[in-house]
C-alpha cells in the first residue's frame, strides 16, 4: 500500500499502530518508593531488586556451606 495514504487514514481516524498498556504503579516493599512495574507480581524497584538478589545469594551460599560442614563432621 501507499505509505502516505496509510498515514493519512490513521491520522484522520486516530488509529494507533501499537496498543498502549498502562503499567501498574507499585510501592517497593523494601524502600517504600513508587515505581512503574512491568507486571503485578513485581515487588521491588530497580535498586532494591539488585540488593535483594545479592542478599538471597549470600544466604543461599551460607546455607550450602553450613550443610556441607554438617555432613563432613
């Protein structure tokens, strides 16, 4: 199709090429700041997500090392 005609048609009828979806505004459970989440399941903002991942991995490693020590003794 002719691109010019297509553009005119869309502008006259206010047709959007991509549907707009609203991102939910969520409060971070850690710092309490508001951010726009990509899904309803998202709990942490960008900064807190990284901190939380580091803490979880540290805890996971501690538990793994503790379980290894318990077996060898």
